[in-house]
């Protein structure tokens, strides 16, 4: 039985105090409408503070409704599980869940959910290293957000889009959209979001060697956090401070902050954040010509990236391991690492091509779904736009990779969003 949107709105009266609800209250209620609303609050909370609890939340929903009688609840649990699998490293598995949720909510005309799921899919592609696809999903999220009733949805994906632009070397666009996101976050007193935006702008300023501006943004980023207990944002602030002191050449201070970030990320089991910390600490050792320490840190990061299933991070670590062997003139090991690097790069290209093929199949399945509807609606060119855009940019990336070869510089600091 499908949940009626009208009933869902009416049920919000019974959940007036939902913001104060916790997981215990979520388990206690047998009302599916209340369960859905409380789970939406918990989903947002767990994304920021406790990713592993996302899986528990999704499984609790499935146990509550094993027959999938309440479809809004069923497909929201798919979104929750998709977010978990993406952050756990099983990105393909997560994307399947997120796309199922997206198709359902598109069919229902639920722009709020569509906006959020497109953003989450963009994060999935970003974490996979497919920045061209990520960009298109973030842009589509913003487009859907303009039709959403949630007043924050029209800019929700902007900082993620800015980070995708930065990866695609569109620096001016990245700065511009990040500043707009920051202004909207400040206007709505979203301190954690503002802190995240200031941190990103600080990184961009560091890349341009504009240290005074980087420090200004960094101070504002930390100031926005106040006395927060959120370990995720505390860790990001420690990481940003490490990057700043590394640029200053104060390596002891930098290492201290990178280590603090790593310790906090281990406490929250923030998988991607842990990889970022190993990368930054290894890069710091590399900058000081401590190649043995750098190699050990990169190997630790590589091992974790392998166990967590993050191919693009494996490539980053392996590329620097090749550079280290060049520095110490160990030709045999250099060749060994380089072969592994090429294998990983081939695997990554396969992922990009698979993404292209998956989007092609999604276009077909979405069109078939539309043709089965009783009431015809105007054509939806969303998936066609995704397919054409991804295909064009993917072809360009493959050609550029072929002709330009490997980058020979450290991308420091390495950034990660969620």
C-alpha cells in the first residue's frame, strides 16, 4: 500500500516534536507515518555523526515492514542503506539502492526526496573518482531543488558541486559557487555547513599560496564550530589546520594536527577521512624527504583503501609509492609499483565505462517505466542529459589521460566531503 502524500502531511501534526525524537522512540512507535518522519531526522543526524548506524536504521525499517506495505518507508530505507554502502566502500551496491529510491520518488513527484537522492548519488560518483558524473548529478540535484518545498534545497548540493568543479580544474567556478553556498549557510545560521565551506575556501587559497586569506578562512571555519561535539567536523578542522601549517613549513605542527584528525576519524570509523589522513601524513613525510616513513604511511593507506574498496584512493597512494622509489633509486620496486598502478588505472577506467553503460540502461528503464503510466506527462530528459554529458566528458578524460600521462606533483592536501 502506497503512503498518501496528504496523509503524510497530516501525520506531521502528530510528530510536532519529532526533532527531539531519538532511536529509542523510533523503535517504540508502530505508526508508519511517525516512523518515516523520525527516520528522516535520524538519517540526517547519522550522515554527520555516525555512519555505521545508517545500516542499523535501514534494517530496523525493513524488520518493521517486511512485506513492503508502506512504500514511502520502504524506499526511504533503500536511500538510507544506499548512503551506508557508499560510505562503507561498496559504492556500486549503494548506487543501486539510491537509484531505486530516486526512481520511486521521481514517479511520485517528490522533489524533496529527488533533490536529496541526486545529491547522494553525486557523492557516490565523487567517492568513486568519477568527477564528471558527480558534477552532473550535483547539477541535477540543484535543478530539482529549485522545485522543492524545502527552502534549503536550492543550494544544498552547491558545495559538493564546487568540489567536483575543483577536481575538474574549474577553479573559478568552484570558488564562486562555494561562496554562494557559504552566504546561504550563514543566512540560515547553519554553522557546520558554513564551517565546511570556509574550510574548502581555505584549501583553494592555500593552492594559490594566498596564506593570509587561507588563515582568515580557516579561523572563520573553526569559529563556526564553536563548542561542537561533532567529531566529524572537529576532525576536518584539525586536518585543515595541518594543511595550513604544512604550507607554512611548520611540519611538527602540521603532523600534530594531522595525527589528531586521524585519531578522531578512527573513533568515528570515517573510512574516507582515515584515508585522507594517511595521504596527508605520508605527503608531509615526503616533503621532508623522509621517504621510508612516507612509504610506510602510503602502504597503510593503500591497504585500508583496498579493504574498503576505494579504487581511486588506491591509485593516489600507488602513484606516490612509484615516486618514492624513483627518489630512492630502487628500480625494481619502482617497476613493481608502476605495474600495479597501471592495473589500478585500468580498473578505474573500467569503472568509468561501467558508469556510462549503467546510465544508458537507466535511460532505457526510465523510458519503459514512463510508457507504462496511465496518464502521459511531458518528456523527462533527465537521464538523457546525464548520459550525453557523462559520455562527452568521459571521452575527453580518457583522451587527456592518454596524451598527457601521469601527473608528477602532490595533490596536497587531499580533500573529501562526506
